[in-house]
């Protein structure tokens, strides 16, 4: 199956799936998110019946690659299971990812996935996040929450990497 776009939930809310006329795919995790919020499934069912929307789940190899990339950028703690799934599917299909989530776009940029944001702004720089203690200035990995030296809550900052 070939798809032009892999859609995040935000792409459904922005109307991308309904306006593009292109072959689109999403994962079952994103589809469940959209179905819980939508009061009517008729529009989604029409897209699927017309062959313009497919529900596909990515393979474990692509999921593992996305998890590794997200841990490297420091975005892993900010990604949901659905976010990881659409990133992995876009990688697997070599498709453009439609999402307005900056953490998703940041990880996508690091693995070479094209991203279209409905806001039109897009991502300008790839960021790598770290946490640090504002009291003692000690730096920690991106997923740490508390300073091991003084117990203060950590703050998050980024370094532009690309």
C-alpha cells in the first residue's frame, strides 16, 4: 500500500484528511483517538470506503528506530504511543507526516521524515533536550525529573543540533 501522507490526530482536526484528496494512512492508535472525540464516524468511514484512508500499524523495527531517535533528542517522554506509531508508520512508508506536534516534528526531522504542519510554520531547527538544576547547575539526561544532588525540580532546555 502506498500513501502520500501519514496522519496524526491533529491532521484530522485540521481537516487535512478530508481536503487533501490524497492517499492517507494512520495507525489504529490515532484512529481510536479520533473516533472517541468524533460524534459521527460517517466521514471517516466514507474516506475508508473511497480508499483514501487506510489504517495500518507499523512494524516493530520502525517502532524501535523511532523510540531510539526520540530518546536521543530528549522527546521520548513527551510522545504518546500514538505519536510513536505515526512516526514509525511514516518512516516505514516513506510518507510525509501531517502533524502539528513539535515533539513529533523534531523526532521526524532527525530520522529524515518530511512533516507538514497545518499551521504552516513548520520546524526550523532540530533540538536536543536536556534537563538541568537551576540551583546547582548540574545537567541530567532528558528524562530526569529531580536533581540527584540537591533535590530541586529540574528545568528543561534545548540545544539546536541541526
